[in-house]
C-alpha cells in the first residue's frame, strides 16, 4: 500500500519589517517580528509506484493554482529532495500535491510555508529520522522565511530572518487580507528599496511590549514595514487598498512583507469580516487570525 502524508503550511505576516544595509553576501540585514496565521496551504506527499525506478526522488508536483512552479524550482520539491538526500535510509519516490490558500507572490511566505510543510511530511515518511534542529538547518538553506514558517507562533527574526527568538504575544489578533491580482517578486522590491533615500527602522522594543498586552489597539500604531514604500512605488494602486481598509474600520493596514497583499489588523473577528467585505468589492479577500502554529502534520 502506498503511503500518503499530509502537512499543513501556515502563512505569515510581518508585524514589523526593518531592512538594514545590504550585506556582502547579497542579503539585507533584517529585524522582523513574524506572526503565523491560520491562512494555510495543504501539502501532500504520496509514495509513487516502485516501478518508477527513481527511489528517493520527487517524480511529480501537482498544483491547480496558476503561477506555482511544478518542477524542481519549487521550494517544496527542493525541501523533499534535500531531506531524502541526507537520509541514511532508502526513501521512496514521491509525488507532491499542493492545495493553495496562501496567495502566490503575495508577501505571505506561501512558498516558504510549503517548503516547511514538505520538510515535516518528508521526515514523517522517514519515521522522523531528523530532529527539529536539523530540519531548521535545512530550512535556513532553503530560504529566509522557511525557518519561521516551520516553527510558527510569534518570533523576532534577525540576520536575513533565519535567526529566531520566540516573542511573547498574548491574545488573538484578527486580520482582513486583501489580495492583489498581480504578484510582486521579492528581489524586485528589494532593488526598488535600495534606490530609495530612507532610514531603516530596526527597533522593535515598543512593539514587543505592546504584544505582551494582547491589546490590538496598542499593537496597531506600531505595525511597520520598511519595504512598503518600495511596494507602493511598484504598485501604486495599493495605496487605494490601504485607504479603503482603514476607512472600513481597520485599526491599521500595512503591506505584508514584500507585498502586494495588504494586511489589516482589526479589533475583533466581526470587524475583520466587515473590513474584508468592503475590500471584496474590488478584489479577493480573506479573514484570518494569529498567532497560529508552524508547519505540522494533518490531524496532529
């Protein structure tokens, strides 16, 4: 009987994203507070027939969402290849199926979250051969957001985002999300950011203190994203989205990560639904909450 393992991937929002200087390795020094969201993808690994003759490899990736790579450039595919490649066992050949709920190229770490879920699923197929610390090392090699989407919750990220320290966050935060019809490539947003005359915002002391209160009214004015100006420059219509959400009753609105998804912190679940309803008149929306778990196996 062919085994099938399903894992849940959670998106994220940056409550703070401070972007420092460009480093010698081509990455920017970041200071970020991440929050994992209930918005999710589903990643399923299914053992392929032994007759494929390619044991220990991904043989196919299926995803119905346009714009998602279905070859070995997909981070989930790469994640499985790396885990299987480091195993002392003889892993089976597998097929990957992605069911997307997180927008593609939306600044919510959808691809990174899929990779984190794929790590969990591949490790399960290997009867949990690797400890979490080993999976985190692989996650950091895959991408800056993969380690956080693996652990979830609320965390301070430094370096290029891969060095994580849990951040105390009380209560539940409710979000309305507005998705853009056109994605933004993260490298393009960073290039635009480097063209701007700006001062990096790297201090998260006040936001960290506010999160300990569990009061969204105290958190809202402290949300910040250094990349927002660059994203707005590349997609000026996002200004209208932000203004619409605020006029509908959001406590604060920011571009999520590199964009173009706009995230609106709301007082409660009802307010989030009302803001999303107003935003839905001009595009796709969702309502979600956080903090959520990191990547995990379905049913666990």
